């Protein structure tokens, strides 16, 4: 599985290629899926470009994307979009249109309550486990672990020379990950080395403008679709490597 991460916490300052409005998100998702992405992760934005968990922001984004693609669509529940744990939980409870899945950063206060509410609503949970934190240990001790959709192993090391080693260390910390599938991805300079490692290990991965603005050769990416196309080449080539 290669997921496309359309925009993340990026803004218009990161360039016109980063989709922000529901219509632009839908167009970008459609092209990325046509390029080979099998699921979509999105950060719905307010008109001012801020991440939001409001149902008035979430619903139009999901409706627009689903009008163009038939693959699963997931959203963030990051604390930066709604800092207070109780407010974040209330936002999730207020959703009138549900995503297929949502990522929950296990390091954040209130993460298990949010994950539990999502599961109760029938929404799949991606358990976000960031490198360099104690999130893996928290997840290992969580009774919700066996019930998540998958583990999102997030390597935050931006150094392409060391990101692969950081990824292997994170996977070792995760251990059996409650037997759940693992999606391994990197960020910024570590994006491509970690994607290639995911190919070698036969793990799911993701690629998109949330994680990197650049192609493997260092050129600026024109779109999520271009990143997905390049990602599939890199992923497949290294998957076949001995």
C-alpha cells in the first residue's frame, strides 16, 4: 500500500502545489490515485489555511475528495488543530461526516480517548508513533493496540544519511505492534531513504507534499501525483532488490 499525504500542516507559503481548498484537495487526490495511491490522508483546512477538526471544515473536504476517488480517505486528529484534549474529543464526537480512518498521535494528551471514540464511531485508527519519543512504549501498553487499523511509524530524522537507521530503531521499539500492519514513512530529507527501506521490508508506506516538497533527485515536486509516481518507482525497485 502506498498512501498519499496531500498537504499536512503546510500552507500557501510552501507553494501553489500544496492543495488547500476542498476542490483543490479533491483534484490532487484524484490525480494521485490515478498515479497509483491506494489511500488518501488529508488535513482539512479553514479558508485561512489552518488545520481544523470542525465538522464544518471536515465535511466539505471529505465530500469533495470522495466525489473524485473511491479509495479510503483519512484525516488528522493532531493536537495542533485542536490543542485541548477534551475539546479535541468533542470535535470528533461532533463529526457529521465520518472519514474512513483517522490518525491519532499516541504521544499527545488524550490520544487514547480520541482513538476509543473513533473506534466507537466505526472509524479506523492509524496509531501515529513518532521516533525519538516514548510513543512506542505507550502504544505497547495500550489495550486499544490490537484494535487499531494500522500503526503509522513516523521517522522524524531529516538526515538522509541516518534516517534509515532511525527507522530500523523505531521498528525495533514497536516490536510486534500488537500484530497490526505497519506503515513506515519519513519526513523532509528522510522521506526517500525511509520509503526505500519500507520497500525492502515489504511494509506499507506513504508519500506526498505533507512529507516532502522534493523529488528523489532534489528537484521541486510539481504535485502529489508526481511524488506518488516517483514513490512507486522507488518503492518497487527497492522491493525487488535482494
